C-alpha cells in the first residue's frame, strides 16, 4: 500500500519475512510487536534494534488494557495466553511510555492509546509538538487599493500569508520571496509598512497575540519532555520566542506559571466560568473539538496535559474539562453533524492526578444516552451552529428542551417526543397530526 502511494518502504519479520534486509530509515514502525514477545529482555532488545535503524522517528504500537477481552484468560508471565495459545501482554498507557523511555533513554510522545512517537531528531520533535498548538488563522483582507501594492502583489501576497502564519516578519529561509521583496523595497520591514497601510492594524495585533498564546502552550507542555536548550529548537521557534516573549528564560518562566496553574482546581474552575465557548454545567465545561483553539491558554494547557498522556482518541469530537477533579474526558458521537440528537459511542476519561485512563464503550448498548443542545458546544464561527441553534430554540419554545444535565436514552426520548406531540425531521421540530399545536407546523 505504501509503495502504491509512492512512499519508499521495506519490512522485516522473523516469521513472515525473514529474508528481507533490515536497513536504516527515516521512519521505523514497530507495530504490535512487543506485546507478543514473552521475554521482557527480548522486548527491550527488539526496541533497541529498531531504534538503531531509525534516523528520525520510531513509532511503536502495542495492545492496551482496555482492548483486552472481558473473559478471564490464563495468566502467563506478565501477560496472558490467548484462546489460540499465543502470548499477549496488555499495557496501560503510562506503563508503555515508561518502558519506551527507560529502554531508549529519551522522550516518548503519545500519539493515541497504545501508540507512541519517539524522535531521534530533536528539531523534528520540537517542531512536531509546536505544530499541534499552532492555530490556523485567516489572512487579513485589504481594506483599500494602493498602486505600489498592486504592482508588487506577486511577492506581497505570499508575504502576507507568511506574516499570518508566523505573526511576525519571517526570516529569509521562511519566505521564498524574501530576496525579491528586499530588492524591490529595501527591506522586509519597509514591505510590512506597506501591508499595514492597506490593511487594518487590529487583525495583525490579534494574530501576534494568538501566536504568543500558542507559543506559551507549546513551551508549557514541552516541560513534560525535558524542555531542550534553545539551540536545540528549530530556528523558527527561536525566532518566535525572541519576537513574542523577549527571550528563552522569560518565556519558560511564563510558561511554567501557566503549567503549574493548570494543577489548581480553583484556577481551572474560574477559567471554565470565563470561557466564551462550550457548555458549562455544575462540574465541567464541555466543548466541541473545533472550539479547543478558542479556549484561553490555561484551559488549552489543561487539556494538553491529558492529551500528552492518552494521545488522540479516534472519533472523539467532544472534550469535557472537569472543573474540580483534575480529569479530562474525550467523548465520541459519530453522527454529531447529521443526527439532531446523536447517541454516544465512546467515552475516555483521563485522570491527571492518578495518570489513569478509564474507557467506557457504548457501541454495544441497545439504548445509549443521547446528546442535546449541540449548538452550545460549538464556536461562534462554526458553519453548523445556526442550524443547531435553531433546533434548540424550537425545542425551548415547545417546552421540551432537555436541561444540560438531563439524560435521555434513545427509547425514552422517542417516547417523550411522541407523548409531547412532536417529531423530528432532520434538524426541524414538527407537530404531529391531531395535536393541539398542529397548526404551528414547523416551530
């Protein structure tokens, strides 16, 4: 499959492909191998051999505890014997990360439950981590026409894209048009003054502020992985630190203040109450994944601490930030966009205090709980927010909108809706024929 995608690749397996050459590569993948090796010492040796072949990044995947079968299995060593008589070890996330970091003597970054990235290239690692917290922003629009700009827009438009991306004047290697701009304007600063002349000033200030926040979030969470000296950081991040935070020591100090504040329940509670996005209930703030970037830096760091442990949860589209307990939950509603009242499929709760991960799988439930008030989880600029908001207002006018804390299963909601004299057609609430409010039609 990789070859069909024009990706150069090779593979080796002691049973299925023993004659293939084992050769160094930028990316080495050790997928579901160490969990089937009985001897702990052999597992460590396999990890070291894979690491020796790796030029840039090693990916390791292993079975995790919540994927283990429910029925009792025969214990064998530190694992179990499967029904086929083969060995299988199920790791918890923290145990697997500790194994990788102990054997390879470097950081292991959580990519997903049971999946880790281990970088040999420090700059690549730091850029990868920083990119996760680098928000995408729209390029400010020009508010006026200017002859000089029009004559040079072939280089100034890419320049504006770079200004938006970095929030500052880019370095020579960050913009291909740098030499041409300097030749025409004398310097990038002079070109920037022209850009400021034809655009509003406020969007550029907001972009710089967001880039500063993104940088603080990255630096705060980088402390988990033994924050490197500044010379080990990519040049782009070095420039960001100088432009936005004055210097590395001051930047790290500000980031540490936010990181330690993320362990303060009162601070998290106050930040949740300040939030302009998400559904706030007695013990938590819940947001759609698209609203994460709209949270203030403290809450992004709080969520980032949980993601650093568990990685990405496939299909999770709601994130619940517990206000007092030091927990973050990732919840999957597969039909969130299409179903007016989608059913829950999966909930993964991460405890930052115990480093535990609890998984609740609803996929086999015959009557799972439903979600309401979908508009409350979305940021203001989400394309579907008006549609979802209209349905919530229709339900509220009809007196049938569940409270945020209410729990309806599919069967109970269907019964309640019919008893109330209504039906749903997509994201529209309709009166049933023969009811006292039938003439209201589409509410």
